[in-house]
């Protein structure tokens, strides 16, 4: 088989993360007679690697998978840890599997192909990890305008270490959900106008303000957290969120959140600067009651 005969091109963007795309990948793999022993290479950003990994994890109950992330977010977050996902009925990542890739190949040089918005998106997820893992250096761009190879590898290894301790997201790995409950809602309701990383940053600020209102985070530490985030000048801020629209829709989306159980919702909150914890069994009413005070 010629290599050119076995290449499938997917468009970038959240619309690609769908069951329709997964079905198209199944059709492609079947047409090409791909076996369980075949290696499927997924080359692209987080949306491409997420949906391809999902399809590969379920095709013939799993083929061999290699990921080659081409975005900063993919290199430091999306391709690391074995989560696969597609969106469904407007709900982010509601269908997925845990399926670690056999290999993840990181090529920092891909940063040279990225627009500033994509670099910002990656820095946002790096900043989230920095707020969780105490010994990481603060993420930054070097003189060339990119993140240094050494720092990319530090962040990839830090996430991998957390995930290796808790592959199926039932323990310490849940800390990586910092900002994601609110971030996913913002991302979905903006129809992905606000990109994932930036939405998560806004979600982190909401989580910090909620932590303060609940008495877990003092005002000084709240201001310090927000001040550092604001230095990065992300394209969208919490002031861009139409509060009434989002608060009205939160109940619907929170009920569908993967972290919601019959005991309630789990949120990652702050109890100090760069000190987060998991608050379990929060009722939807308790979360929504605090929402007006979070913006």
C-alpha cells in the first residue's frame, strides 16, 4: 500500500470532534483493511488527536496508536495521558475512552507553524498545570516567541506523571480538571468562538472567585492568582462573558458534566495560591447559588 493511499485529512476545529467524524474514520480504516496490529498515526492539534484516538480505541477494540501533536496545547496537554473524546449534542467531551497512545512524538518546531492565538491557547493549559504542580517553572515564551523545548518536555512529563498515577481519573488526576467544568460550558455556549485554553482560564478565575466566596481562598491570594493570569493578556477575559445567558444555561450543562454523580458535582477549587483541592458532592443548587458572585 502506498503511503498516499492511507492518509485521511481532517479539518481542524471542535466541529471535527463528532461521532460523524469517528464514523468516517471507521469507514477509512475498514476500506484500508487496517488490522489491530497496524499503527495509526494521528498528526494534528488536540481536536484531531482526540477524535482519531477515540475511533482507534474502539475500532476492532483497539489498534496501535501513535500521536504527533502539532500545537502547543497538544504537546503539553491534549496528547498526554490517554483521554480520547468526541463532543455530542453540544456537550464537550461527553463521549470518550481512556486509551494511552503507544508513542507520543513531540516536535517543538511545529510551533513555528502556529498563529499567536494557538500559542496563547497552549500557554493557557500550561498555566493551569503550573497552578497545580508546585515545582514547575512559570510558562513563558522565549526570545523567538515560542516555548523552549525544555519547558515543553517538563510540562508533558509533569502531566504524564499525574496521569500515570490515576489513568481512569478517579483520584489525583482529577486535579487537572481545574477550570474545566466552567470552561467547557463557556466554550460550548460560545459555540467554540472562545477556544478551549482561553475558556479554561476563565473557568479558573471563576473557580478562584468561588473558592474565595466559600472561604477557602483569602482575598490576597485571589488577587495574586488573577494578577498573574492577567499578565498573559489572553484574547478573551471574564468580562466578555454575558452573565445572564451563561447563568441560565449552567444548570443544563452542569447536569451533563462527566464529574457529576448521584452525590453531586466535583469541582477543583483553591485553598491557597497554587494550592488546589477537590470539593466533592456539591449540589447543583449550591454551585448555581454562588455563580452570581463569581463574575
